[in-house]
């Protein structure tokens, strides 16, 4: 694990700490012709070798620099610089880092046994399954259950909220609640509920604001109920 941490730390320093905004703007403007791009990818390789502390692994630094250049070149040629391409960019870097790590520790032969162990573990499969359920099916279920009020809110209010904000808030709150339950941190759920209760202080002199608050609270209670019940069931049968 030490080698993996060293590789990840070198990447984090290269991409997020030692890359000022002026470099990023220059790279976006001049793309592959940007000399800051060359400096950036060379820095990635040098830091990798420094953290690994083995000069005989100089070729690992070369691999990291070369792949970093190709991945950044790909990203710079995209028309948009949004969250999607940022995640893909970091995912590609992570795949390269994991591949290099597996090569250095001779770990490729352990991949299939590791995957087999995961797919044969009732506990891991149940936990993965319940997380998938609270992220996706639970959201659809809550949407169907609150459809009547959702339509009423749309009729009462004009466009005064962020697109899909409620859906993402619900996903993250269910992930947090489930994590708190599975890690036996039930008290933390109270803090999350308290944070959501701030919505009660909306301006109730306006009918639209009051309906919006009631709609959010209904959705929150359904979301919490589903997640808590699922979390308790998993704890009861697996822990």
C-alpha cells in the first residue's frame, strides 16, 4: 500500500497543489503548444520517482509523464471543461496509477482472485446492493410518491430552484444516512436532520414558499425512512 500512496500523493501534488491557475489558463489557450503542459507532465514524472525513492524505477516516471501528457491533451481538446470531463480525466489518471502499482508489486495475478472474493462475499454484495438501491431505485420511488405535490409546486412557483438540485441532495443524504447506520453512528443522523430542518424557516407568508417547504420535508422523511429501514435490515442480517 505504501507504493500506491506514494503514487497517489505525487499525482495529487502535481495536479492540484503545484499547478497554479495561470498554468491551467495557458494550457487551455495554447493546448499542446503550451510549455506549461510540458513542465506539468515532467513534474508528474519527477515527483513520482522522488516519492518512490528508487532511481532504478526512472522508467516509471517516464510512463507517468507520457500518459499524463496524453490524458491532459485529450482533456484540453474537449469543447467543454465541465465536471464530466474532470471526473473522466482523474479516472484515467487513477487507472494508470493503479496499473503501475500492480506492475511494481507483481499484483496482476491477484486481480481475478480478488474479484472472485468480492463476488462470493454476501456481506460485500449486500452492502454494494443497498447503496445502489438508495442511490437509484429509492430516488425513483420517492419521485413517484411525491408526484402529486411536485406538480402542485410547479404550478404555484415559477422557475426558482436549481435544476435537479433536490435529486442530488436526496442522493447524498441517503448515502450519508446509510453510511452512518452501517458504521454505527446513529447520533450523526440527528445532525443531518437538524440541518434539513432549517428549511422550516422559509418565509411562510408566501403560499409558494410554504408549499415548497412542506414538499421538501415530505420527500426528506420518505428518504430517511427508506434508508434507515434498509440500513437496519442490513445490520440485523449481516452484522
